[in-house]
C-alpha cells in the first residue's frame, strides 16, 4: 500500500492537491493511505520550502504546485526497480534488459 502525504498549511492549493490525489486514487483503484501534514516542523523535515507538496512512500514528488491528474497518476505509479534502462527516446524498452 502506498503511503501518500500532502504537505501544506491547509491553504486552498493544499486542499486542491489533497482532493486531486484522492480523486486519482479512487478513480484508478489505487491502494493507498492519504495523510495531510500541516505541522511546519514535519514539513521542513522533508526539505520542502514551497507548499503544497506531494510525498509518496517518503519521497517528495512535487512541491509548490498542484499537478494535473495525469501527472499525479504518474507520481503514484510504482517505480521500476533494478532496471538499467528506461527505454530509448521512443519510449520502447531495450530488448537486452528489462525482460
């Protein structure tokens, strides 16, 4: 299960990000817990200087803006592990790895 945190003071943009993230999670059936963090000390512990910020499994994925739904979807997608290639300029994976 993904651990998702929305960092921010509770301002309008922070609330927009929280709603957008929850919407993507619900629409795509992603198994995730979402937590809003408003404590300034905890926000600073992520080295975030501009809110709202999106943290996924402990990694800051976005700060200072509200990404579009497709971007949020991409940020919530699991990262490939142990793969040496991410595909060429065409986006196709190299057949010598990632098989």
